[in-house]
C-alpha cells in the first residue's frame, strides 16, 4: 500500500489548490471551491484558469457580477482564452445583457471554441447572429437536453476536468494530516 498524506495535496502550488477546487466544485461545494481557487490566485496572481474556474463557481451561486469580474481578469491575463469569453457571455446573458453576451459568444467562437460556434450557427443562436446592435432581440431559453452540443458549462470538459483526479477528490475530503491508503 502507498501512504499519502493530504498535507502533500495541500502543498503550496497553485495547481494543487486548483485541483482541489475542481474536486470540490464537482462535489457541488461551490463556496469551498471558491476558497481554493482564491488560494491558487494568491499563490499565482497570473493563473487565469483559477480566475475562470472561480468565476464558474460564482455563477453556480448566481453571483453573476462576481463571475464577470473573474472572467474579466482571466481575459486580461490571457486574451485568447475562449472559455472565459464563453462563460462571461453566459453570465451577461443571465443579467439580461444580450448584446454583451452575444459579443462574448462571437469572440469565443472566433477563438476556436467549437461548441459556441455550433450554437451560433443553430436556430437557437439566431438571436445573436441576427442582432442589430442597440436593438433588443428576443433570446429564447436554450434547452441543454435538446441541444447537448451547445456552450453550456455543464457540457464543457476543459474547464473543470483538466486535472481533477480521484486522488485530489479523496484528499480534499480528509482532515489535514490524515493519511490516505492507496
């Protein structure tokens, strides 16, 4: 048997905190995930994935303004980060900012985010494709069951699953210092 202490998992790297935040996010413990993403950011203030993931957790808590602030920071650090544009578009849409959402969806698609491009080319994405700036357009709610290929974060495999492992999930649940037998 291999013995690992979760003190190693609480190691000081920003990636460790991101992984642990991802595990907590997957357990739907969004407040704890936000705390871990915040610790990752404290260790590495240029860690755009931590800002983006924290924004996603804030969205789950319906803190859309907080999510947008985190996505803005992720985009400031990496202007080519298509996920952050897509997710910021989702938050803006939730706040009723259809023009802002549409602009972000289009930017995300232009950066190669394929599910967003598919959405914009679908019937459900016509509201954005046909938007005349300065005019309100009716955006219809999108059914993720009917359109599983569309840019819903639930469908995003790259945001929360990059480095989440079973070990990180198990270690995140143990009290500090308790060994994990593998």
